[in-house]
């Protein structure tokens, strides 16, 4: 570990113009998928939702007025493909539908580092690979956006074929509202797509993120962080319907965070700008 300062990006750091002219395939329409798709769509971006036919969420996405297609068709038609299916299914979804839709110049995105960090998915060269991971369940990603605010998130770049991967990822983060609250760049070497827990601890869930959209924490925001054991190294916090948190093949490598060792210690990692 290093003592590098934490880098936080806000709206002013993101060029939303990068969303224009690009088509986004949101693969999955569950907790995160519905929020990303609707937030991007409401912001004017071109969005396709990629799902399996006959699945439960197909009708929900269509009812929301979205363009819904099978995963392979959505991936093939998009410039940016965001993987928002359960992590344990990510490899199967990628291999059966997404991989053939990738081509140099496209971007593959994740909201969790699991599949890249553990080598479940190995994207081809020529493709940008990045992560925008809201530190929030999807219903809050959506409701905060609708309220004119946003939830904080993590951003990381695994593969920068274009030289623009970070800027494009920040534009995406802006499109779903995360730069309203602040987006932390994950910089831990060896785990570029995995949010390092030491950087995640002092985030806005304890009300510490400064910025125009910051507001006092509500019990709903603090409870998952301070009263519930969080046992896996930086895995996104969840308090609503969600897919099971995947574990590393050897189990959790990170130290458990418990109520006895709560994550509410304001540290020098977080000087307000
Ligand atoms: N939930 C959170 O709080 C949270 C927070 C931050 C990051 N993340 C990350 O966001 C990503 C998505 O998590 P999530 O909780 O949003 O997932 P989720 O709600 O469990 O995703 C369900 C969606 O995935 C679709 N799906 C499942 N298997 C599929 C398959 N084989 N082919 C096509 N579609 C399939 C489902 O479609 P059907 O209706 O057909 O089943 C449904 O639309 C994960 O990487 C997760 O780690 C989650």
C-alpha cells in the first residue's frame, strides 16, 4: 500500500459531451441496470438494454420505454457495453453474448472488479476496459439522480486502448449521477478494478464526501457501513435487492469490518478540497 492521496472527481471534472454520439448497451436490468439505463436515458444518452429473452426483466425494461434486445444484439450495436448482470454469471454472459460484439474502439465496463480481477473475463486488446461502481444499491442510484443528487462511486481503468478511457469513464459516471457526489479513483496496484477498502471507508455513506450534492447522512446511508459486518475487501455495499456478493476463489482476502471496528473513523485520507 502507498500513501498516495485520494483522487476524487466531481461534475466539473467530467466531460458529459463524451456521452453524445455513443450508444450504451446496459447488460442486465436489475438493481444497477435499471438505474444506469434510466439515468443515462434521462440525460439524453442513447441506451439499449441487453437481456435474455423470456427473462423477468425484459418486460420491465420495455415498459420503461427502453430499447430492449438480446444481449448479443445489444452488445453488437453499442459503442460502450456495461456489464450489470450478477457477477457470478458475468463470464457466461460475456462469452455467450458480449464477446462477439466487442471490437477495437469499443469500451467494456463493469460496476464491480470481480470478473476482471480474478481473470474470469479477459477482454481483447484494442478495447477500453473500465469500471464505474456506484457505492450504493441501484434504487438509490436512481432515486438520488431523480432528486437532482447522486451517489458516490469508484472509477478505475484496467485497459486504456484509446488513451481516453478515464475521461470516458468519468463521463459515464456523470451520466448516472455519481460525479454529483464524488467519484474516487481506485489506484491500488495489482487490483486496478477493485475498490481498495481503505479508500472506500471514508465515503459519503458517512456523510464525509464534500461537494455540491453532499448532504447529511441518513440512517439508511450509515447503517450498512456502521452496523453490519462488511466482510469483503471493498465490495460495493448493498442494502437492497442485489445479486450475491462473489468471493475470491480462496475466500475473502481483506480484513473484516465489523461494528467493533466501524468504518466511521474520519482519517487524513479524506481532506476536504
Ligand atoms: N446491487 C448493488 O447494490 C450493486 C452496487 C454496486 C455495484 N454492483 C454491481 O453491479 C453489477 C450488477 O449487480 P446487480 O445487483 O444490479 O445485479 P442483479 O440485480 O442481480 O441483476 C439482475 C439482472 O441481470 C439479468 N441477468 C441475470 N442473468 C443473466 C443472463 N445469464 N443473461 C442476461 N441477463 C441476465 C437479469 O435478467 P432476468 O430478469 O432475465 O433474470 C436482471 O435483469 C454487479 O457487477 C454488481 O457487483 C451492484
